[in-house]
């Protein structure tokens, strides 16, 4: 006799419980996590000279941690992060912030749920930005961005002043990612791990979209199924376990000094 079919929610609940029991995230300091995030971005070929940025909201109001200016993602260590205030004065550590991180302030002000921001000029997302194309969700691995990737159609210029922060934060709205036309992209996560996860999958999604267009018109994933996959793939346990896996991968490229 065949067993009765159980609903997908049954298996979703079971998987969530199992992941909570079996997936134990690695405990790291804020600076160690940021250093690994940088190495992951470098490993996934998202560097563009010194244009890439990463920040994490500080426990101190109106401040954030960021990689000191002058270093690339691939050489970041936990000692290379500085805490800066709203005027980009260095509060902790040595060095200066990338002046273009000023727009991060506006995102943090508008979004109390955001604790980390990543911005890069990665090759494939930048290709979409150059073509002024929004992201179209056409495959399962793209669904973490379903209804969660905004699009800014006009470039406001190098984001070193306040106006750019207003424009970008308003265009981002309540979403966790945005493609910036003629520029690059930004991800805004509840954690550094989530912002990194979204960054890697956004770059992959952009690559997939550009390649798929060679075969004809794009076919979006069914909205209901895409929403379901979005929520499942953004479970914190999946995000953290994926980040930990990518962090282990970076050891084969260049071990991270924890001193």
C-alpha cells in the first residue's frame, strides 16, 4: 500500500529542524568574518582594483567597519579593518576608509535590518549594468534574488557625496540587492555572511542571464515557486553553512592570517 503524499511544508519543517541540529556555524570575530568575505569575493573574481567595498554596521551608533583603503579583497586580514564615523573619521585601527563608502551610511540609516553592505564592479553584474538590464529570475540558483533585486537605471556618478547615498538608498528600498546601471551592484544583508552569499549568487545570476540570452528570450520562473525557493535558500542555516564552505575553499588559495 502506498504511503499518503505529504506536503512540501512537512519536508521544509523537517529540513529546517535537521539543519538546526546538524549545521553548526563557525564562530568568528567580526573582523575575521569580514576578512573571509573579502577572500570569497576575490576567489569568485569580483575584485576591480580598489573599487570594491565591504562594510559592517558597528555597535557604536552611526559608525561602521570597513576595509582600509588601499588594499584589495585578496589581501585582507582581520587587522586590516577600521571603524569609521559618519564623517569617515577613523575611530578604531589605522588608515582611511574608501571615500565611496559614504553612501553606505544612507543605506544603514534607512534600513535598520541591514547590518552589512557589499558593493563591487564584478564582471558579469557590471555587464548587466552596462547594458542597463535588470535581473530576470530564470533559474533556481537565481531565486535568492527573486523580488529582492532592485534596479537603478541612471548613474548618479562616483558615490563620494551625500546625493548619491540618497539616490541609491531610495532605489534599493526594502530589497536586499540592487543593480546600479553603468556601475555595478550592491547587496545589503542582515549579516556579513548573508551579504556575501547574495553577492556571489548575484554575480552568478548575471552570468547565467547573459549566457542564456544567446539561446532566445528568457523564461522567468513561476512567481509562486520562485518565492518559495527564495525563502528556503535564504534560511540563515543555509547561508551560514554556505559561507563556511566558501571560507574553507579560500584556504587553498591563500591561508588567512588570524593574528
